[in-house]
């Protein structure tokens, strides 16, 4: 299996591409790296500089202090985080069983599901938004009139990222055989999920969570369309009034995305490192 | 060997259960993977399923293990009809062709998995996994992860994992096919030893005839989703029920012949050969005769000679590839003790030194 598609499974940059790059030599590599680095870093640095700029080019942190003093800053941030966490939760709840089921029972439909998961990229998000709204119209107000509906929108809109992340994790293990081995050993689905699927799909689950969360923290159009003042919506509103505050805000937004990502990554990689002593056993006996 | 089963206080001291496939059919779209497939395994017996690729061996095992539901027919283990029982409830130990250990668990955790999902106490689980890791000789590797084990070791652990649950039936689908020849034959013998020790009814799929002949109590030769013959290795080899079995197990020569009387047939180039055929052909009928390479002997000289195209030394036998005067290829196997007969000869003549395998109507 693996040998059939070495290009996909081998590490990026190995084999095929590297020979060309090597021929061009090290200087070329450094030039590329530097250019890419500049492309990312220059805007961030100059934004940062701008956000600390007071009258007459003096240094000030007033943009930040003002922001932190705004009630809306905290409330919108909290709303976005809440929606993000909810979306991640719903996404995993929906997608893990789906992806597993498709691989084990409906392998022929894999391509169909994959294509379907890409639809939100193709269909304009306004259309998706209206579609989701229409589908959930009948539901009680706790869903329909609250940020829950926003999470439902984001579950759909982030599908291209979340589905791919999980799907590729599933493809990297022989899921069908592992499931069947587990079943023949007497395991039901719950225990399979807990002992076999979740631990072996951890990478994909983390990836899907990170991508989904980041998506939620950055999405503007749909939130604005549905009149929820999320963090990005707040950012745009501020931007129309105070430029340096808006820039400070977007830097903070970056931080707020990165910090949870870093935490998730660190927590999970530590758990992984501890694995050499049987973790699950401790959890389970009592 | 057998005594160990009893000294273990009956832990292994259970002779296996009979297993019955009764008229199983399983279709995948337009492919009939199994059609009215019948097979009865006696308690404690090791049955090897042998047959060409796509004949339904894996499907048969999966139906037995509950991983595939038959369209019709019944599967019985002991006295229980398990046809509609899900895999998790069947208590069948399964070893897969591909490496199937849980990558996130050590060898020991893998072995204990089936006990863990049954909610057994850690101390019982450890005792049992120690016992099994000992049985497969991997006690020192207990804390390694699958990726730290060789292919052969992984399949041993898979075997231990399957046995840990004290399965009623053991099912192995080409468990050795990913291993190199040396490991394959030693692990094969080990599987047989353990199987005999436990007395567990076992189904073993292989493509490798030698493997099949070596470990089977009985071989089930399958063809196009059906059982062609179920018999001891010796009987399958020396007394194939059908032409397909004769061709599939071992090598055969097909030669035209003419029936002389109810138990002799005159075969081209080789001469008269004995045969046993129930509905004997009338004398003079043109027939096709299937003869094993070792049922033909060679001698120097003679009129009806064959040219020696190739000689290959196989240890206890020498395989000769011959071309007769009508340009038919004939394969002959002679004992190495007769090597002198063909040491310098370019041509040899043939005679029969055993019975014909099968005689069938009409020469081609
Ligand atoms: N899940 C499936 N979907 C469609 N066709 C299948 C499926 N599983 C098996 N088949 C078909 O059923 C037939 C029997 O397959 P099976 O895997 O049982 O053969 P096998 O004897 O194990 O072959 P091999 O020796 O190659 O493993 C084959 O023609 C195969 O293509
Ligand atoms: Mg098979």
C-alpha cells in the first residue's frame, strides 16, 4: 500500500524536489527562506511598530490600554472563543464517526465525501450561510437565536480543513484492519474509539481542531451577516474609527490564535511523550 | 507437548469445537465470492484453505469471524448457530495478513487488549499476557511498540493477542505471507506446535502449497467460491477429487492415452500406466491422463526417447524437464539416488513407476 504512492507518503521536499534544489545550491535555499520570512514578518513587525506609535512618533501603549479597557473587547473575544470551542466540539463529534465509518464500511464513497467536504470552498459562503439557516429554521430558539447557530455555520464552513485533516490521519493507519482486529477481540465501538481510534488519530484530531478554531477566530463575513459581534467583527468596527487600535487588535488576534494552538500542541506532545508508560491503564482501573 | 496442556490446570485443556459452514453464499455486486460453500471442521483440527487468488478464502474466514455477513447459509460453532452474531460476540481469535497490532500499544498491551475490553483485573491480565508472551518467546520484548518489532515478532504478538481471549476458534489469513522464507517456515512450525498444544480448531489460509501440506490436518481446496475437496494433505496430493485439485496441488503432466483395459491405460511416450477409475472407460477410448512427475521413471536408451532440456537439483529429488518426440513437455522427478542415470545422457526413455492421478475423457 505504502509503496504504491511513495510521493504522497514520503516527507515533503524529499526525493523528487530536493534534487533540483540541491543543484541550485545552498545560496538559493537561503534566498528563498529569507524572502518567505520577510513576506510574513515584515507586515507583522510594521503593524507592531505602527500600533505602538503615538503622536509625533513617540512610543505609546495607549492603543492597547484603551482596548483592554473596552468592555466590548472582552465580550467579543469571549464570544469568539466560545463559538470556536463549540465549533471544534461539534466538528469532532460529527466528523470522527463519519470519517471512520466511511473508511470501514463505505470505502467506495470516500471520494464522494471528500469532494462534498470541499464544497464550502466552492459555494459562496453567503449561500452556505443561508442554506444552514434555512435548514435549522425549525429548531428552538436556544439554537436558532443564539451563537449556537454560528457554530453550526462554522462546522460547515470549516469542513474543507477539518475533514481533510481527519481523513489524512485515517489514511495513514490501516483503520479497517485495526477496527476489525478490535472487534474480533470483543471490543464494541465505544472502547474501540477510546483505546484504538482516538489515540491513533490524535495527530489528525489536533490538526482538525487547530484549523477549525483558527478559522472561527478569523471569520468575519458570516458573523457580520448574522449580526453577531464576534472578535473579527469588532475589529472591523474599531478599524473604521481608530486605525492604531485596529492594528493592535489584529496583532492580539494573532496572539489569541497562536496561544491556544501552542497550548494544545504542547499538551498533546507531552501526553505522547509520557506514553511509554501506560497512561490509559492508570485512567481506567479505578 | 500435549502434556503441557494438562499440567496447566485445564487452562488450555479444552479440545476445540466443531465448526460448520452450511450452504454459505456471499455476493459482492456481481461477484459470487462464496456460493453454497459447505465445510465441516472436526474439533481441534487445523484446516488449511488453499486455492487460487479470488476463490473466496478470505471471505470464508471473514464470514466465520463475523466480519462479513453471508447472504444465505449458516455458520455453526459447537452447537451454536452464530450466523447473526456480531464479530465482537463470537470469541474468535483472528490473525490478519497485514500487520494489525495497535500502534499505540506495547506488545503486552496489545496482548491484553481483549481482556481489557472484557473488564478483567490488571493482575489477571498481566498473568495471562506473561503466559502468552512466554508461549511465543517474546517476553523480553513485552514493552516494545509494534514499530520496534520485526515483522515476524509482530505476527507472533498478533497470535498471542488472538489467543489471549481463549478463543473458541482460531482464524489466520495468510499470517506469514509478509515474512521472508526462513522466518516463515519457523513461525509456521511454531503456530502448528501451539495449535496442537491448545487443541483449538483452526483455519489457516495460505497460497503456499508447501506450507499447506506441512501443517494441515486437512486441506480444503477451494475453487470459485466452492469447496472442491476436503481431505488430508496426502489424499489431496495422491488422490485428487477433481482435475482442478490435481492441477492446483503439486505438478502434473497431461498426456494423451488410450485405454487398454479397466485398470491400464497406454500413455504416449511413457507406456502403460495403472489407473483406478470407477466408471471405467471402454477399451480403446481416447483419454487424457494426469500423471505426477514422481510417477514416471527414466532409463538410458530405448526407442521412444525424450530430450533432456533441463535438470534441476532439489535436494532429495532431481527435476527433469523433458521434450518428447511430439514436442510435449514432460516433467519428471527422480530420487537423487538415481542421479547417475541422467548424469551424461542427452536423451532418456520413460516408464511408469506409479499410478495415474486421473484419467479423463478425450485427448486434446
Ligand atoms: N469487499 C469486497 N467488495 C467487492 N468484492 C469483494 C470484496 N471482498 C472480496 N471480493 C471479491 O470476492 C472474491 C473473493 O475474494 P476473497 O478475498 O475471499 O479471495 P481470496 O481467496 O482470499 O483471494 P486472495 O488469495 O487473493 O486473498 C474476489 O473476486 C474478490 O474480488
Ligand atoms: Mg485473501
